[in-house]
C-alpha cells in the first residue's frame, strides 16, 4: 500500500509539473486607460493546466494581470491581480480609473460580493495593494461600458489668430461646409473619411454673437495632399491642441490608401510646414483608441494584418515635442 501511494504521488507530481500545458501569451482584455504617469490595460492569460482530453475545457482557468506602460519611457510592468478564474468570473473585469496614486480595478463586477472584487495597484511601488489597504475608490464606479471612439479627438482646423484659419480640407469639403459665406466655430470636428486633404488658410470675418465666424475665402497651402488628415485635440469639446516653440499643432494622417495604410503623426507649424513625422506602425483603420496628453499622445490598435497571422495589438506613445515614438506590444 505504501509503495502504491508513493507511485501515485509521483505520477501526480510528474503530471502537474511535466504534463501540464504551459500558459499561452496573454492578450488584452478591455480598453486601455491613461493615468498621469502610465497607460494601463488588463491582460488575460490561460493558467497552466493538465492536458484537456474531453474538449469541455474543464481544466482551464484564467489569470488577470494589469500591464503598466510608463509614459516616461521606462520598461512596462505586468502585475498579477487574480488567477484561477472561470470565464464568468472575469468577463466584465475593468479598470475603474486612477486617483493619482492608485490604479483601481474591479475584476468581477457581476459578483454579489462586489466589494471583494475591487482592488488597486500602487502606481509608485508598482505593487498590488494588500486587502487592508483597499477602500472605496474615489473614481467612477462600474456602469455602462462606453466604447472609446478615436474620431472624437479629430479636428478639422483652428483659428491661428483673429480672422485667420488653418484647416485640413478636401476639395469636396470646400464646396460644402467650408465654402465662402459658410460659418465655422472654434471647435470643428473632422470626419474620418478616406479623402485626400490639403492645408488651407482661411480668411474669417469677426465672430457673430462671439461664436460664428463667416468664411470669406479659403486658399490652399502647397501642393502636398494627405489621406484622411486631421488635427489632434484633447477631447470633443476642444479645438486642436496648440504647441509652442514653434507655434503649431499635431496632425494624424494615413500613409497610403488600401489595406496597408498606417497611422502617421506629424507636427506642423502655423504656416502648414511639416516639422517631423512619426510612423506608429498601426493600421489606421484598425486604430481603436487615442489617449491624448499635453506632452504625448498614445495610440492603440493593431499592425496591418498578414494572411494566416493574427494582427499584433500595440500601444504607441508619441512625444508631442520631438516625435520620438515608443512601441509596446499587448501580447504579454
């Protein structure tokens, strides 16, 4: 009996350590969130498990981690926050937000004991809070999930100075909303359309009621055209983000038409000159998030797809002053 018990124990240990299936690379779960110092997202990975022969996945559980990508260029850090979860225990997992010191998350919003599913990561120590440190976070509570829309960060142009407009417009747009005698406001969104656009200087009348500027005329600047071009802004209530030394703004456009077009970010001055350009490597039409900042913009999306391969998800952080780009894979 003793020998049989020893053999059984050895087989179980051998099965767990040698025959177990190693975890695959982790994949992104949900959206990315920007804090003052990081881009953060949840990463889902299958736990090591014994080979599954029934086809029902009974041995398979999941681990959830938080990936912190520093905005200062330091190496990302992945922090395990939960493991051994069944699918119904993490399907609604989400990052709640940051209070500046702690990044708060809810790994199981649907749980009846929801308070026990909330946790936090200390952003200074890059460490998971102990249960005694967890409190009711002063950040928005779980509610309706809102899919981020990159289009809300696109601007058609901005008022450079009183009576002077700098815009990115296609020929058909100059015959429509940007035609002479039409009105523009300071905040004008840009349509995400596969149109070739050029820089245009506009002459504007004094504002009516302090809001509406009548267009006197538009004149092209140079011959260069940019596919699906737009200026970048901080949110859908603001005009294009203005940069200093020299005065200018950021433009996003697409490198080429078709399925291989990449999202390009360029800094331009108020004369419509390109100062630098940064290739994000992200398929422009699979750009899923824009995370704006005064010092850098972050872009989330996938590389262009290749036949027979999954498209790699990326976070690319572009410095607003220099155009230096840092690329981070979300396969972890």
